[in-house]
C-alpha cells in the first residue's frame, strides 16, 4: 500500500477515535459517527434484501445495530470500529429475521410442502423398506422435486412449531422408556476432549448425536427412536454440529 | 462414464452465508441421481461441516469452490478454498471433531493440499447399503 493510502486511513481512524473519546454524552459526536457509518448499515441491509422484506425496514434494523455498536464500542480495544459495527449490525439483522419466525419468512406453499414431506416420509420409508428418493417424495406430495429440496433447505434455517411437533402422540416418551441409563452420556465422553461443548447439550440433542454418530442410525431411524419428525432430526443434527463448532456464539 | 463434462463447479465468497448455496447445489445434484433422502441429508450435513472446517482456516482466501462429479453409483464432492500457505491436512486428525463427523456421514473422506489451497473430498454412494440392523 502506498504511503498516501496509509495516511488517509490513519486520518479517518484518528477522527473516529477522537469522536469516540467524546462519548458518551456528546450527542453531536454520536450523530457524526452515525452519519459516518450509515452507509455501512445500508450496505449490510441490502445484503439481506432478497428475503422478502422492504429494504427501508432492513435499513431501520441495521441502524439500530449501528447505534448499539456505537454505544458499546470500546475505543481502547485494538479493533477497527467498522469491523465491530459490521458484526453487531449483521447480528441485529439476523436476530430480526429469526424473531419474525418461519411463518413470515417462508412462503406459504413451502410451509405446506414441508408439512406434507414430514407426514409422507415415515409412510414411504415403511412402504419401500428404505429411504425414499426426492422424486418419490415429490410424487406422493404432489409437488415438484425442486419444492421438496426447497423445503429441506428451509427447514434448516427456520424453526417452526408445527414441524417440531412429534409425529406420534407421545413424542417425549422413548427416552423414558429406555430406563434410567443414558448411554449417550457415557459414549459422548469420547467427544468431550475434542468438543467440550458436548457436555452442555440437552439430553435429546446429545441422544440424537449418539444415535447418528456412535450407533450409525439413519435420520429416519432416529426420528422413529426419538419420536420427532425426520426434518426435525435433520435440524437438530445441523444445529448441534454448528453449536459444537462454536458457531452459535457468534450469533448470541 | 464420468468425464470432465460431468463436472459441476460452483465458486462462492468464502463466508458462512454462502455455504447454503453449496449445500443446496449438492442436494439438487444428489436428488437428480436418485440418492435416497437420508443420503442427501447426510451429504448436506457433510458439505456444511467441510465448509465450516475450511472457512476456519480461510483467512486471506478469496473464494470457496465446490466441485461435484456424479458417477454411476456415487457422488464425489470436493470443497476447497484458495487460502494458501495453511498447514493442511492438519495434524492429529483423529482428534478433530470435523474429521469424525465427516467420516460418519459419507463413505470416503480425504484431505488434500492442492496447489491453490486446502481441499476436502467426500464420496457418498447413491444406493443405500443394505441394512441388517
């Protein structure tokens, strides 16, 4: 980088630091910071634009994130404010989408397909004696294979009460039926050294991991064993693995 | 038989938001090969895990690439980034959660250091192995 480039960067940085040193209390300094970084908030809001929300609303949400970032930023830390602000703003946008729930974000047609897949999967698996193909599921659901794939993808990202409901009438029962011992606890000890967070998992999540990775059961078999839908097993697995990788920390 | 023309290549920015694209493309190709639902789900999870593993080491990378090669009875998926100069494959593989997860989800996993950067190769059979359990 040229010397000129560096000096421009450092001038910005100095202005930024000077403004932050006048906080809290100096509303003019705060306003100036907001103005400086509003383009960043708008830019990030646009990245979430194609999810069916008016852009103005998203800019609003991103601006709240920016204000929070300004109020919480510690100028003594060796972090660029823009980096810190981007993380906070994206967090705010993600929270916005998460809080609004599946019902708003997922088109109605896709919700219906998702529910039908949920019902059809165990039936077809039983009939065929194996896991069905997407085409077979599509034919039974009177939907296109693309819609089935979209529903599979959507269920990962968004939670929904109806898809979380147990398939049978006694969703929680199987764990109790097994008796007092929880083999998953003991066996997951093997993972404790490489993924310490495994100890923090709720019993059901731990049990799904155990059945998949230690007993080698398929998702449909786990669904039957644990008493939830296969789509729910799918989401438990992906979210639990993300949690063990530490990804949840970034969102909280 | 699989030839170069059967190769599907998708490149995305090296960030976690883009993983969804690679996951969806993988699922779509696997579905067209008539892979059973359970197998597609496993492969999607595996692509997720492989991407997360590479992204953790992707500082300085400009792209993440997925190459899919459908074969008669299996689908090969190779995920890579152009993060150069990383120690890859990492030592103590058995002590890595990602390695264990991937080994359980697909039939074959291998880690390679390509000239352009680290890569993870996954192979999933399209036919479900007969189950005796």
